[in-house]
């Protein structure tokens, strides 16, 4: 049975060790197109190690697809830096896309007051003194704008 390792948030030494463990091809997946190419390589019979920085839904679909072809070992490396809640990440993603706080609150079906609280919590988590600074740090953490 084919074996696959999917690595997230990991270092070069971990990648090398995983590739040696399977004697496998290493694939970098940053989006849906890269994921499709990795699945095609797996269909052709290659054991692969996938290093991914793709959005969560792409990674989940990739793991599901590879799981149909063999055994998947999904490894998530240590998270360095602040951890935002999914709700805070969703709000920041809307703000990064240029939405006002009120528009983001409506899109997320929350009150403006709840949005204010989530933004304040995100600023505190990110140790940001202002909203623009929080948005810059959120972008650095890989949060992508969502409209």
C-alpha cells in the first residue's frame, strides 16, 4: 500500500527525515493546482512527502484524496508565535480584504460589539498597538484576505 506524508509548519530537517523514511519524492503544495499535481503523482504510484502552506480546505481535500490511494501520515509541526481563534482569523481576513468593521460583522453574522471585542482580542494576541499593525502581523502569519 502506498504511503504519503503531509507536512505543515515544519523545518528542513523534518522534511529530509520524512523523505528518507519513505524514499519519497518531495512536493511543495501552495494551492489547489499544486495539490492536484501531488495527487496525480500519487495515482502514478509515487510515494510522496508533501510540504504544504496551502489554505486549510486545500490541505483537508488533499489528505482525503491521498487517503483513498494509501496511508496518509499528516504531521503538523510546532506552531511558533501567537495563536488566533478561528473567529478572530475570520474577522481579520475580512478586514484585510478592505471591509469596514461593521461590514465584516454583518458578513460574519455577529454584532458590531462582538466584532469590536474580537478585534481587541486579536490585537492583544498579536501584541499590536493598533488595528493596522494587527492586520500587518495577521498577514505575516498567513491569514489571507476574504471578501
